[in-house]
C-alpha cells in the first residue's frame, strides 16, 4: 500500500504542477490576448471548437485508455495503435479541409474556410503524439510531461501575443494553438524513448478496439456535449456572445477541467495497477474522492463568488457578460472531478459497456438544456447544465459504487462536509461584495483573502481530515523535491 501511496503522491504532485504551470501560462496569455482582441474574434475560433474536439476523440479512439489498462501491453500493441492514429489523423484532416466551406456557410462566417483548414493541421500533429503521451502516463511520469507542456505553453504564448500585437486578430489564436501542439509533439518525441517499428497486428487491433470502441463512443458523446454549447451559441447568437462564453469557460477550466484532468491522468493508471485487490482499491478510491471534492468544491464555489469582479479586473468591462456566465458554469464544474473519478472505476473494472450506456442516458437528458439555449437564452441553458451535472453525478456514483462496494449514500456522506464548508465560505465571500463598497481591485483582493482565511480557520480548528491530508501531502511533495534537488 505504501508503494501505491508513493506512486499516487508523486503522480499527483507532478500532474498538479503540469496543469498549474501550463494552464497558468495559458491563462495569463489568454488574459493578455483578451485585452488586445475583441470577444467576436474569440467567438470565431470557438465556432470550430466542436469539430476539432470531436476529431481528436476519433483519432485516439479509446486506444490510449485500453493501453494504459492493459498491464502486459506489447510493442506490437503500441505500433498497431500508432499507425492507426496516423491513418485517422490524416483522414480527418482531409475531411475537415473539404468540409470547411460547409462549416463557413453554417455559421455564416466567410473567414472560417481558411481558419478551419489551417487549424485542422493540429489533428495531424496530435496523431503523432498519442502513443508517446500514453507511455509517459502509464509510467505515471508527469515530470517529463510537465517540462514539455511548460515549454510549449511559453513559446506558443509568445507567438500568439506577438501576432495579436501585429494586428493579426483571430489568426493570433490559431497561431498559438498550432504552435503549442507542434512543440508538444516534437518534445514528446525528443524526451520519449519509444520509436515505432513497421508492424501492424490485426489481433492486437481487435483486442484493444474491443475495449476502446466503447470508450470511443462514450468519449465522442462527452466531447460533443462538452462542445455543443459552442455550436448552439455560434449558430443562434452573435460571435461576440460566443466569445463571452469562451472566456467564461476559459476561467472555469483553470480549476474544474484541470483538476479533472489531473484526477483522470493519475487515478486511472494507479487504480488500474491495483484493480484485482478490492479492499485496497476501495480504500485508495475513497481517499481520492474525499480529497478531490474538498479541493474542487473550495475552488469552484470560491470562483463563483468572485466571478464578476475577477473578470472585470483581469480583462476589462467589455467582458462583463462572461462574469455572469462564469458563476453558473462553476456550479456545474465543481462536480466534474467527481464524474471523472466515478467513471474511472468503470474503466478500471473493464466495464466499458456500463460506461457507454451511462453516457448515452446522460446525453439524452442533456438535450433538454440545449433546446433551452436555442429557444430561450444562454443563461437558461447554462442553468440547465447545472441540473444535468447533478443528475449525472448520481448516475455515475450509483454504478461505480456497485462495482467496489462503495454505495452512493456512503459517497455522498463522505463529500458532504467538504461541500458545507465550501458553501459557507463562498456565501460569506459573495455577500462581502455587497456589504462593503470599494474599488473592484481592492474588493477582489479582500474577497480572496476572506475566502482563504475562512477555509483555513475552519479546517485547522475543526481538524478537518481531508484538509489535513492534503496539507500533509503537499508538504511531502515539497520536501521530496527539495531533497532531490539537494542531492543532485
């Protein structure tokens, strides 16, 4: 069990660093670009987000998940998946290239023809990187991935800002995305040791695709739903309103999506390695659930409380609508890490059939908010997504809990204290903005300080177990890195 703790601790530490550093850089670059560019320019790029995201899901085809789960994966397996990824990557680029005029007509935006074709190059770059990234993830080697993403984020950020300052508008966003993907892929090959051989196994393909195909369909459903709001807002509203939504999403991902990514990347390979030991699996999973929800609830509810002043202070009054969107998005996003954890159990146990069925049920339910967005308004659609997020959690927790004897009621009991502490903190912070009148910058600083003070005080005085565990974990990671540095 100690080796599992060490593996998880090290993986969480570097995965957290990877997400914080790369996302922090991307976030800062995004703030600078938002100051230079208009909401409409962000909206134009947002119109093709769903097509790029869906294509990337198809390229992966669930194979990376299948390879991570397979403890005895061979080089033949990796070669087979690698060449399949390349074939799909080039094929989808061709499809996107040919469909660019139709996409342009759909959104009634002429510039999308050339933007779609150039942005589609990222699909080819991504198809070359999947195996290299999968191998690092399987080894829980997030230290190397951190170096790669930080370098790629920094250089691509400089490229994007430089292009924006030269008046290239939406093309600066395209340039940033392409540069980041190309650099990340190149560095994965530089730091990775695996090299492909010219072989392809039908047997290997069938075995991996048997599991991966369901993950592919599930992933596609999730990707389409996650990006369908871009499609709806881009089609039925102005590009400026889509730009406001993209910025709100950008702010929310700093916590929700990044935390979800950390949990998915670390928990799946770690839990997969102990999938045959039910007691240890349940114990490790329960600990992950409790610590994850404490961080998620604190960050997302706190972000919702300061959303409006935060957006205005950082990127200006022209983005005020994004602040309103952000508050609602945070309420749905606080459950995303929980979704990821529960779904990972299904993958670990090899129940891709349940995984797929759940995704189909949840996406049928999710159609309702989409119609609200089309016929009523964007904010009503976002509130609908909050309801869907809670319903999805109950479904995920019920089925994953049955597989490891961790009932949904027990899981809810474990996460309720974190929710109550975080909700109390967020309510006080939100009300502070109405009680005290001061410049927005001072108000934001005061609210953030108040939130931190409330959380630390309550958890220290009450000796809240999950807070103390996270505190201990952070200190261990810091101490380990200091010792490693000193011994070099």
